[in-house]
């Protein structure tokens, strides 16, 4: 018996650094053909210079006005706006130790080089402030993400708490398409 395809058009993927948001966004895009927008690309300029808030908001508004997209990133201030347009919210909520291992592994792999999900000239540093954010953000943000999911009727909500659930979701998506 054929499965019902996982059908979504506007997907937001959130979770702390190192959970695999960008990787999952790439898998979903490959299978569905949805375009991916990495919020870091909208928020930063070369050399880790923060874009003006009005410019970020204008570019994000342009993305959200579209009918098909995957938005990868947190940026809590814009979360309600994104959730108001999204049909799917994916929260990846891995154990903190796993996030830290992945952040270190990603930094080591990319040291001195740029990444496709960051603006040119933004070399991923491993400063104390970033590690502090990774350590402190999940408890603060998890409730915000859950509250947004609960308030948005019609928003399909996936909450993955381990890497196997993410992998199973990708397999199910591939089978359904």
C-alpha cells in the first residue's frame, strides 16, 4: 500500500547549533525541490559584520512572501513571523553533549574555510561566546519553540530528540516522494 506523501511547502527548521539544521534542510530540499534559505546568510555580511535589522527583516519578508521555502535557523525575534507563514516546523533537539561534539567537529573540518550556509568571508570561529551560546540557548529557546508550535493551528510540528529520528524522517520523506 502506497504511503501518503509528506507534503509541505514552507518549512522552518530550528534547534541549537550543531543539531543538524543545515544538513536536514539540504536533505529536504533535495527530495522536495524546495529552495533553502539559511538565516545566517541574511543576518551577516563578510567578516561577521551584522546586517542592519531593517535589511535582515526586509530580506526575510521577501523570502516568507514566497509560496515554497525551507528556512534554516533560529533568530528567535523572527520566529512568530516565520511560524505564521510556515506549514511545517521541525525542531531538532539533540542532547547538549552531541551538539558540542558536532560543533567542534564542524569547526575542525572547516577551519580556515568558509561554509556554503554562511556569507563569503565568514570563517567559522570557535570563540568562547559561541560556545557559551550553545551551552545556554537550548533551555531558553526550547519553550519558545514549543509555545510557537502550540499557538499555530495547522502548523505541522516535528520534534526530533535523537539523530535516528531525523534519519527516519529523511527516509520516510524519500519513500513518500
